[in-house]
C-alpha cells in the first residue's frame, strides 16, 4: 500500500527558507516520477513541481521557478522540496504525489498525473 508522509513544514518569514521532505513506502520509489502540489486556503490543488524517477529532469510552475528546488534520494526513498525566498502567497498545505510512470505525464490543465497523495504539511509565510 502506497504511503507518502510529508514533513518539514512550519512558519517562516517572507524571504525565509524551508525544506520539505516526503518519505515514501509501499512501492518501488525509484521507478516513479514524483511531484509536489499545494492547496492555499480557499483554493484548489495547485501542482508546483515534478521530477523524473531518476532525477534527470525537473519541472516547475512559473510562480516557484528560481525559488524552489525539487530533488530526490532514491536510496532513502525520499523526495525533497527546498523553498527559498518564501512569499506570503506560498502559504498552503503542501502535498507530495506519486506519478504513474517514470516520467511526468502532464495533463491539459498543466498538472502532472499522480495516483496517490500524502496528508500534507502546512507552510505559513508570515512576519
């Protein structure tokens, strides 16, 4: 059974940094692309970044490109999201998602296909 457990959220000031982690189990982590998405208060789920199964390619939504870095450690079955230069609009519940293939499969709405999501970790950006 697929399990994805996010951690590392918290409160940071504008311009601050946080690193999120996602511990994966119940499937062969190194075989699947992975993604991060977020849900801000009162809004829908927003895909923000994805990475191929071998880490060779990373993709970002324009709003986070240059500030966030996605990475993975297949030996540790863990996905990461390094978030720098945080802005108040980054406040959201952050989720990691398991892809359906080794590469990201993008849907017409610009999100990447995921078949499982974790419970999320809260990130609040406030002074």
